[in-house]
């Protein structure tokens, strides 16, 4: 998630549900219909865009590598019939995939779209 020290106090004051909405808007490349939430989405998108490329690549590729390692690690246990270990590894694998799908770092083009849409929404309501 976004580092707390790098985010405005308005984002920190949002409920967990609203923070999740901001992440989903960034991941989908959309903006909020609420002008205040659109402004917060614009700030969050600016945060994600301003980070260096190395950090963005790490957040993008580490989940993929981790998912592949977990899948390969589960194969020998599946062959040996160790169901408990396989379920545990598959659960972790699904968690990594869910993080990959919900993390704005993995979709920089959508963050850019969300930033532009939020900028237009804030400008049209001002």
C-alpha cells in the first residue's frame, strides 16, 4: 500500500473502505464521482507516478516471481500427496495473485489514466 509518510492527511483520514476504493480506482484507471475523493485519487496517483522506476519494477515483478516459485514448490508436494502443504502453498499463491491484481504498481498506464480523469474531474468541479 501507499507509505503513510508520503500521503496527504486527507488520505489518512479516509476509512479503510474509501482507501480501498482509491486503490481500485487507480488500478482500473478511473476516477471517483465525488469531487473530494477525486482530488485524493489525484494525489495518490501523483505519488505512484513520482516514485522511481526501480521501485515500480520491483513491485511489478516480485509477485510474479514469487507466484512462480510457489507453484513450482507445490508440485513435488502434490506428487508426494502432502495435501496440507499443497493447500498452504496454494493459499499463499492465491494471496500473491490477489495482491498483483489489486496493486496499482502493477498497472502504471491505468494509474496515468486515473490521474488524468481525476485531474479533469477536479478541474470541472472547481
